[in-house]
C-alpha cells in the first residue's frame, strides 16, 4: 500500500493494530511473535474486515478511467476461441452476459468455479482440522494481544476486531456434525473451559446460526495458467488458516503478476510463457508456506486435539517465550512472508 501511495488512506479506515501474538497454554501466557522489528514501513499487522478492505481497493481503482466494477456478477464459465480463453460468461441481476478480455485472472477463491471449468489438476495436501468461527463482544479489561488458547483437546484463537472478538475454535476434520449434535449449550461450555475470560458473554451464541464452519483444505494447482487465463490467490493455492497468511500470498501473487505482465499486456503480445512466469515466481513461497502449515497441522494441532490432559508447551513455544529475539522469525514469516513482492510497475509507483 505504501508503494502504491495508498497507505495513509488505508490506515484512515477503522482497523486494529497487532504488534504481538501470544499463546496461552493452560494458564501460562507465552509470547510467539513480535512484529515491532519488521523491516517494513508499518511494524504491525492490520486487522480489517475483508469487505472494508475490498471496498477501499475498489475506490482506489476507480481513479483509473478504464476500471469497471460489476457487482453481483458471478463468473460461471470460460469463453474460449481457438484454444485460448478470451473472457467469461457471467450471471447478473439483469441476466447472463459475456465479459471479454485479453487476460482473464481467476481470483475466485478456494471454491473456484473457474478452476473446475478450466479442468486443471489440483494437488491436495490434506488437513486434519476444521474451524468453527464466531464473534463475541469485547469488553473492558479483556487482553489486548491476539491470543491462541491451548487446552486439553481444544484450541481457540481470539482476534481483536475492536468492539468484538473474532474467535476460531479448532476441531478435528469432519467433527462439526458431532459438535452440533451435542447442542449449543455444550459448545458454550467447551469454549468457556478453554477461555474463561469469555464466560460472561457466551449466551451471545444463541444457536448454531451464530457459529460458521470453515472446512479447511490445503491444495494447489499443478498449472496456474492456460492461454489467456491465470489463477492467483486461493484459486491457485488454498491455504490453511494457520498463521492467517492466505491474504498475504494472494496480494503478493497479484503484485508479481502486475510486475511481470504489464508490459506484454500493453504491447498486446501476452503469451502463455508470460503467464507461466508468474507461477514460477510464486510457486516456491507457496510450496514452502504450505509445507510449514502442514507440519504445524500434523505435528502440533492434531496432537493438541487428541490430548486428554492439559498440554505441556512444546519446545518451539518454550524457546520463543524464553528468547525474545527468536520472536522476530514467526513475525517475519507471518508479516512479510518467504518471498515478498514490491511494486515495480512504472506508472503505479508512488510519487517521490
């Protein structure tokens, strides 16, 4: 955002700053990540509702005379001519329509319809967890840091959203129906046991309508492109919620694509090789990040959920808690990533 000249406008919108991450194991609080040393313009993580962030980007893009945003428009199929994708078919409130383009970028998420239509091969890496999302009011005296709470057979993540906590209760893969069958009252008791600080507001969860299921999957396309078509973000590589880095990789994909494709697009000489260069640039950080997420899922989260007694803090957490300098490593992995991207598109660089 700084390199695009948009940072001050973004930070003018309501948001929360996260400078530290911590975990509570049993009754012991342990620091995990310290973002205050990041080699970036802003040495913190910003939490902002996705809708507000997308609305901000759309408002900034409207300054470009050729930008058009079609709301309530769902891409349902690809338009192809002579073996090349030339646009999409879409459903709108006014009926079906066609949108044609020199390049179609599929950024339609982990449940990408265009990925299915394109017939590209997906590699599934597996996920032993699902997540139940809920929101609970935030009150005076609550902790300030984002927290992960680890108890006997349970894990809860609490993200500060200003006047409420966005909470993620981690369960075993496919366990959602069993949890629902036990009733909402029993679920409130499970949350209270791992996070006593929330006990006085759990009646806000009145029914299962207040709890949303995220079915976790970790996968990636073997090929991200076809002639005239490029996949980025979760459509190219669905990430685990571990670390909350899916949006980071998606934005980095977009920056890399812009840097590599603006010139062939301007000259109208875009080839499949140009699109494949985006995948080559972004595949290593994707694979490395997913590998780390899978290791954490299989060697830590899975064991936590299987335990029947209060867990002992694992060695990595103990090291992080005892050595503040090491807390910069997870902060860099979460806040910057394995291969950060920078805006180099000439006409988009911020004025000096």
